C-alpha cells in the first residue's frame, strides 16, 4: 500500500496487526466509529464519504449516513465504493466487518485499551491509512496533554487513588470493567475503577452490588446512556457523583487533546444524591 506520504511497498497495519489490503493511495473512507470520523474529518476531510448517524463531530458534518454503529447498512457502505472502512473491535459487530470484507472492502480495525495505545493507533491510521506525512496538530497536542499524566507506578500507588464505579448503562446496570480505554483514562486522572479486576470488560452487577463496593465516587458519563443530575445520582444515596463527557472519556481521536482538562474539571464537580434512595430506583 502507498499513501501520499509513504513509499511504494510500505506496509501499514491496523490494531490487530493486519496489513491494509489496498494497493493504491486511499481516496475514499467510510467510518463506522464516531471518534475516527472526527479524526478523518479534521485531518483529511477530502477522504471522508460516509459515516454513521452517531458520528456527531465535527458539527455540521455533511457526508452520507450509513446507519448505526451496531447496525450499519452494509449495502449502502459498499455502494459508496470506499477504499477502506474504519471500524472498532468493540463498537462494531464482527459479522458486519466480515460482510464488508466478503464484498471486497478493506477494513481497518482499531481497539486501543490505553491512552498510549490510542495515540499509537491514531498515528498509524493518520500516517499509514490516510497518507498524511506530517503529524496533525491535534495529535501533537494530545500527546502533550497526556505526557504529564502517566499511569501511577506500582500497585500501592494505584491503591491510593480515589475508588470509583463507572456505570455506562442502567436497566440493566452495566459498568466499566477490566482492560478498557476509559479505565486507563480515569487511572491517569487519579480515579481507580473498582471493577478493574472483573473478569468481564463490561460487567452487569446488580444495583445492590454496586452500592456494596463502598465507592468514594460514582462517575456517570453522558454516553452511551445519558446520565443527568436527575437520572443516575439518585441511585447512589450519599455518594458523590461526577457527571462527565462520554466523548472525552471513551473517544480516541482529536478529543484526546482536551480530554484531561475537561474531565479533570468535571471530576472535581460533584453531585450528591439524596440521603436515601427513592423506592423505585432501578
């Protein structure tokens, strides 16, 4: 594969280590990942021809919409004749990726579990798949924003951090578990996820179990479930809750440049639920 900034014969690999199976410079991109849609739109907007309906950044994005992240219109994607489709191993379904590949469409799979892995993934995507020779300013800014916030060194340093639970859904409750990008982001911001040792990446504990964890903080993002001051904190009586931007907590892309500042400010602003839970809090 060759890009505008690459040499003939260069091999670029996605997060799974698979080479991008395109023997010409990429000219048409469809993104099924909101954070990567923003990445392409701010780096090589001329390449982006399609995105999901959940791709909300940048505002006013004018490209063909091809369904959702979990239910893309595969035929519509293929009809756009993309050179590559950007997907995520968690956000998108394997069967859709396989259907695209069966139709002859190259897919670039991402799946970073840490901030460091995200920065590396984005660098390979921008330089390799998008053919950008010079690192874009937002990526340079993202590196600079996270350098002062390394992962705490050693188990004792981690144990000293503020213990928290991080719901991402309710009815049923779903929380951030082990080996997640969001968990690494919070760790670097001084928050220890109490489900970081779970067997699953997204456990489904009961509310009673969540309350029994003795969390000092409940982190409530506004996506995928839209937690609000009136929807979420009431389930955790007496425990401080921080309402945070899901985009800055879970997206890996240009938002990484401002994520430490935005999230640190939101984590510092606490909402306290009622002293006792309402009888109907599910």
